[in-house]
């Protein structure tokens, strides 16, 4: 999602509708948006997964899994269990459809739920990813604490956002009701949530933000 490049001709109502669809895709509009994001976020997914360094023995959770394309990439990198969670039933359904064979083989679970109440036991995953989703979490700090809970000691979290700070989001931050912390604030929140090492990088060409944190 790149609010900077969206048409400034959108009315306030249209912007609000688009915003809520990004935050929780629903109905036909949401399904189309999810498919679009599967294509549009491909490079962002690859950049995030580069940092995640997923090994064949890693158990991985993707939070705010949207249309499920990042999960397809994750499944190709590990032989262990993968899970996706999203609070949008439409996103859960789209992710399941795209990754049906992994569900049938019992390697993938896709569950409806919010980042602040993850339906998984403590320390279950080695890696957690979150692409283009933190803007919409009801409480970023609570989400980070909850993700840390489901990571094993030494487990890694990678957050990847196309919009690296409020200035980059411009007026869309307000219109789409996005929370856009910059790298420094996001790193501070991750440390406060209990992550031991936290590293922030900015994509040299696109200006995207990536956080890599270890539990
Ligand atoms: C902009 S989309 C990005 C989807 C996908 N990660 C991608 O890279 O294409 C944001 C996704 O985060 C989900 N989301 C937003 N807030 C959430 C929350 N509190 N808990 C779980 N998922 C959430 C939305 O439903 C939506 O599917």
C-alpha cells in the first residue's frame, strides 16, 4: 500500500472506505483489494523475508496475513508448521484458498483473530512476520507484547512497512486512520515489549521500513 501515490482526487468518504478496507478487508471490494495486495506487496514480502532468515526447521506465524501470498513464500522456506492470523474473515478465506494444499497436508493453519489475542500457546513459533499491518493494530505495544509471548527464546520478529514515518504517509495517515511510527519509535516500542535486540533498516531505494527484533 502506498498512500503517497494514491489519487489526491478521492473524496473524504472514498478515502475512509478505502482506509477501512485496508484495515479489515470485507466483501467483494475487500477480496479484490486482497488480490491486488498479493501482487503489489511481492517485493516488500521478499525484502522482509530476507531479514527473517527462515530455515527449514522454523515454525512461522504471519500476523495480518491478508491475501496469503507472504504465507505462500514462507511455506517455500520451511518444512515445519506455518500459521496465519487476520481479523478479517475475508482475508482468512483468501489465504486458505491460495494455500489449500498446505492446509490439506496439515502444515498450515489460518485463523481469524486479532494480534492482541493470538490463538497460540506461549513460545510456539521461531519467527513472526507482519507486513503492512501494524498501522491498523488497536494497540501497537499490546500487539508486540502478544507476538513476543508466542515466540520462543531467540525467536525473531520482522515488521515491514512501506510507509516509514508520518511524513511519508502525508495526509493519508489521518484520512486512513493509520498509526505510522518512525523507526526510532517502533524500535523503542519493541524494546519496551521485551525484545532484546532490535534493528531498524530503511530500504535504500523505496524508503520502506523494516524492523528485525529478537526475543
Ligand atoms: C494492508 S493489509 C496487508 C496484508 C498482507 N500482510 C500483505 O502484505 O499483503 C493489512 C492486513 O492486516 C489485517 N489486520 C489489521 N489489523 C489487524 C489486527 N488487529 N489483527 C489481525 N489482523 C489485522 C487486515 O485485516 C489486513 O488483512
